[in-house]
């Protein structure tokens, strides 16, 4: 009897404790326990936005050169997922897609969500699902596919493992291509399957990225890359870059950086320099190509014409520095010659003479001459500025006309022929377009529009500039002088008849170990020119750059590449000759 009473009391106390605890759980702590329950049964899932694809023109039709392939990410809950089971399955079906050391992931305390594999194919994802491992689910995603292989890789860039665009168009226009992920919040069962019940369900749809249409012509890009690689292989060059653009609109039709890499296997490169777009991101000293801009400034200011004469000596001395002409032929040395001849023979003394003319003193470089040249270089041609093209850019450098440095006049003398400054290829080609298109500086562009529902939609270009910086007469005179530069080649049968083809070469000393290579063992060769029917404004500008470590490249090698490219562009784009 006594034992029965004691047992009743124990049961009564136990029920009392349970009742009190239930009271606290159901009444006092109700909200907290509901929140914990929701945490265990609420599924938060990103709805991945579809990344926009990238198109190029193929004649008059857009064609995709960067596409998406549906893949899956494998996600685990380390608190419930069987470590050895998932390790075995992933090694069997997705070994190359695993993102981390599985053992390390399971050692992290409190971890409930981890993407353990990415870019798994639909077939392999289905096989993993069939294994029925608890706490494993899948997220649909997109893998970037580059159907053209290595073509235009320096322009296009790539998408990294985290889905972020890197370098090129993928990087600079990532904010347009990537879109915005959505969110799904819903109640799930024990297998993490979404249920249709629940007042707190949330679904925010993803905003897909836009499809971007580039102004680049796919066939032209591929053909030019093949020609350029042939010239790399036949010279000491290890690299080359080529720009083709419409000087009347600013549209870029080709932007080649060679050699290429595979953006679908972007990790398989020697170093990150393989990703660099040398046409927009790397300033260099273009050398005598800059004589075009010095001569244009002096002509535009009314200080000289193509027929203005000066006495050409083998060298001139500025701030105690002797600056020599590369050409020392008897018929032009220690002779009175024209500025047309100075550009034809690419005479450094001649471009320095143009600077003297700018300063209203035919014998000396003056502060006025420096100021005027700076005004044209910096304000009108916009060197040392970003051009505004829709890509990553470097600004480059030019000296201020009143910089407090020793030998400022010598620095400006060298700037007249493209040394002691730096500019990118896109800056140079854009400025050159203004020289030969009637005098108009236009913002260059690589984006033609977007593709929406299969139709081309004009792209909203911001801060576009169209400004006349040179008189049309100046531009006409410069075109005539540049065509004259190639007269001897036309006679030799290199350039096609019925076309106006003009250009200028540049051979630049490079800085090796902190100073200019006076032994000329490493140089960069450049050439810039235009093509079009005789008697009309040029249709296209072509700029070529060739270089290599320890390679003495000159404007001659670059000019040889231009020769073949100019004829190829005429044929490919079906430019009709003058009648």
C-alpha cells in the first residue's frame, strides 16, 4: 500500500512537470518553438538567373559565340548526409566537378548547406539522385560554352567557377549578362522536397541576363586571326594584336589578341597575361604612328602644310640630347625637303620641326608649342583618357606641358614621334579615325545591341561623343599624305587598284630593366592605315601591333601584316573599287 502511494505521487509529479513544460512550450515559448520548427522544414533556394548569351554578326545575321549549357550543382546538408555515401557517389559520377575536400566539409560544426559539386551534367545528376542519399538536392545552373573555341578569347573573356564574368566582355558587361537571381522560400518535407502549403511561401522570380550582340564580325575575326598567326609564325614575334574599326561610326569589327586561349578551359594557361586584352588594357609607346597626330595639329593650327619646307639634318639636339633620323639617305639629309617627305621617310627631326612650327618658332621648341601639342593630344585626341568603349581600359600617359622635370623639351620632342608617352591601341585607332574621317572624334563601341525574342534591339550607349576636332581640309591633307606614304607599294602591286589605301608604320624602342634598349634588341612594330574606294572617305581603319620578348620587331613586319589584312578586308567586306 505504501509503495502504491509513493508510485502515484511520482507519477503525479512527473505529469505535473510535463504539464508545466507543455504550458511553457505551447504558451510562453510558442513563437520560439515555431521558429525552430520552420527552420528545420523551410527550404530556401536560389532561383538562378539565366546568363545572357553573346552574339557576333555573321554578315547581316547575328550568331551566338557564347552560349549556356544546363548543368546542376549538388548541394548537401552535412548534418544528415552520409559522408562516405556521398563521397563514393560523387567520385563515381562527378569526380571532376567536386568543389572542396569532402572530409573537411563534414568537420565544420553547424554547417547545414554546402555546394559540393558544380557543372554536373543532367545525366550524372540523375544518377546521383537515384542513389537516394538523404540530405542531397540539386540546383539547376548554366555552364558557359564557347562553340567557336579559342576565337576572340581575349575579347570575350570567361566565366569562373562562381559564375562571375572575368576579363573581356564577360567581365566588363557582367552586370548586364548576369541578370539577378530569384528566391524560393517554402515548406519542405524530410527529404527536402518543396510542399505547396504554407502561408509564408515566397517566390521571387529570377531576372535573366540580356543577350549582347557585338559589332564584331565573326568571319572577319576568324580570318584575321588566322592571317595574324601565320605572320607570328614567320617572324620573331610571339604575340600580335589587330583592330579593325569603322572610322565613321566607331564600331569595332575585329579585336584580335594572339595567341588565344580556350575560355572553356581557362585555367589551362601559363599565367594570367593570357587573359589580357592588349588592344584596350595595355598602353605602350606606338612610336612614329604618332607623327600623324603631331602633323595634324600643326596643319590644323595653320602653322604648316604638306608642302611647307624645312632644312633636314641628320639629327637635332634638344636639351643636350641628340635625336637622330633613322633614315640618313643623301637625297633627304642636309637638304631642304617638304613636310610631306618628312612623313614619307618618317623623320624624327621632321616631327620635331612640326612641334617648332606649333610654337611659332621654326628654330626652337617653345612653351606655346608644348601647350598646343598637349591640347591636341590630351583634349582633342583624348590620349591619357578612357575612350568609353564597353571594355576594361587603361588610360596611358602624356607629359604635362609645364611638368617640372629635367629635359621637358626633349620629352616633348620624343612625344612627337610616339616615345616618352603611352597609349592603347583603341585610343590610337580612335584618334587616327578622326585624322582621316573628316576630323570627327567618335566614341568607339564594341556593342551593337541586344537580342530580345530573336530580334535586335538597339543598345543604350551612354555618354557617346561625336565632336569635330580637325578641319575637313586638315583631314583631307593628311589622307593625301598617308596615301603618298604607300605609293611605292601600289606601284609594286601590293595594294589593290581602285582603292585609296594609306598608312603609317611605327618602330618603338622598349624599356628593358628600367631604361630604353639602345641596342635595339627588343622593339615593338606597329602599323595603322585605312582602306576605301578612291575619292571617298575611308571605310575601315586597321591597326596592327607585333611584339615578343627579346624580339626586334619593326614597322616593316607590322606593315607586312597590314598589307595582307587590308586586301583581305576589301575582299571579305566586298568593298567596291571606284569606277
